[in-house]
């Protein structure tokens, strides 16, 4: 048993405080956790209680950071998991935090995929979108379903070609390479490139 002798706000992390017991540093906690746990100067506290509050504080900290992370834009479950892991949180805390965000509706991979495909399909081809979603850790089945519903992308390829040609001179091969990097398929690439050309020879490619 010890006595809390000081509670000091951290200078860099304004939401956290350092707890001192019997004149010595004992633990750093989220300020909300310390308050809800009844810690105040003069209060008696056991090591077991501090351990329990430290675990609660880590969970509170992870949830706060996760909320801030998903608040900037929609995230996949994989992105949030990787973010929290990189911040040093343990696997049980990461898993519990992700589960909470899913239950609150802040993580929904299927909705993320639908929104992403809708936003990007006007300027990128299916192949590029599929690669990007894989890098973001999106659910593969959801990605396949959303992409299969896109249909013909020839108009999107033509818009991408037109945008490219605003700042680049027309060169059939370079335009095709640009559209390939955007993820459009071979037929759409050739059709879009020919629309702005003058009967150039086919671009030999394996796409």
C-alpha cells in the first residue's frame, strides 16, 4: 500500500498525467482514467490497483487515438490494426479497440470499398483500384463485388487521356503507358489513345 503524493500533467501529452506514489514516479495514465479511478493526492493505492488502472489507461489511449485516426477519413480494419500496432499497443488492446470501432460503425470494410470504388472509378481503372484496395488491406471479396459492378470504363479512360494531354504532347506509346499505370485494361487503353490520335499503330503490350 502506498500514498499518492503528486499528480503531474505531462508536457507533451496533454491528455496524460504522471502519478507519484510515496514521492516516486509510479505510472503514467490517461487523465480521464486517473480521475475515474479515484486517484488524487493523499489517496492510498496498491500496486494491483495501479496495474489495473494502467491497463484501463492503455485501452482508453488506444481508443482515443483510433477515433482521431478514423476521423480524418474512412479506414479499413487492416489500416487501423497496423496503425495501433505501430504505436506500440499490444495485440489484445488493438483487437478490442478495433472490435469497438466496428460495433460503433466507424470501421466497415464493405462500405469503405464501395465508397472508394465510387470515388476513384472516374479517373482510375479497375486494375489500379484493385491494387490500391489490396494495399489498404480491404476485404478482397468486397473489392471484387464492387469492381464487378462498375461495368465499362472506356469513358473513364478517355477522360484520363484527355486530362493527361492537357499537359503532355500526344505520343501514342507514352499515353498508353500512362493509362496502363492508371489501371485501365488493354481495350479501353487503345480505344482512348486512338480517339486523340491519327491512326497510330497498335501499342504492343501484354495488357
